[in-house]
C-alpha cells in the first residue's frame, strides 16, 4: 500500500499510485462530510427537541389557565342550567300529563276501531275461505267421480274382453294349458 503525502517521495509516483491516493483522499473527505452532516443533524435534533419541550411547557401553562377559567364559567353555567331545567321539567310535566291523557283516549278509540275492522276482515276472509273450500271440494268430488267412472269403464271393458276370450268350461284339459 502506498502512503499518500503532500509532496513527492524519493521517486515519482506512478499513475496507479496517484489514482489510489486520490481515491483514499476522496473516501476520507466523504467520511468527514458524512460525520459533519450527522453531527449537525444531531445538534439540530437536540435544538428542535428543546424547542418542542419549551413550547409544550408554555402550552401546558396556558392550558392550565384556560382550564381554571373554563371551570369557573362551567360552574356558573351549570347552576343557571339546573334552575332552568327544574322550571322546564315542571312545565313539561304538566303538559306531558295532559298530552298523555289525550293520547291514551285516542289510542283506546283507535284500538276499538281497529278491533272492529279486524273482526269484519276476519269474518270476510273466513267466508271467502269457506266458499273456496266448497269450490275445491266440488272440484275434488268431480275428479274423484271421473276417476271412479274411468276405472269402472276400464273394468267393464276388461271383463267384457275376458268373457269374450275365455274358452268354454268343457275344454279345460291338461294338454291345452299354455306352456311357459
């Protein structure tokens, strides 16, 4: 490794040695700049933190003063509000009792009307249901009668066919039975 110095050593440095020296100096300069930037960033960070802490202390002091003022105002407002609420509740209680009395009477009458209407509706629906059931019963009877009629007709045809195809009773001999 070649040591770089400010002057020329006992001989002329070669091109490669010069480039290496320049590279080392460049690296040292970059490291020095980076160290300086980090040191400056640290100082700025500390200064910012101190400023933030100071601002926080001032804000807390202002907040404490505002809180005290707001608390006193809140107590005054609460007292006047409680008085207003008591008066409003007395008035509202009187009005509410009257409104409730009227509403109960209206609801009672409306309930009676709804009950009568519901009874009429149920009666109408029951009548409609009974009419529909009668109609369905008639349809079912007609279908059943048609089915029975069809069955009897088919049975009559089969009996008639069997009577026409049946051999006379005298011809029943063991030799004339069909083979399977």
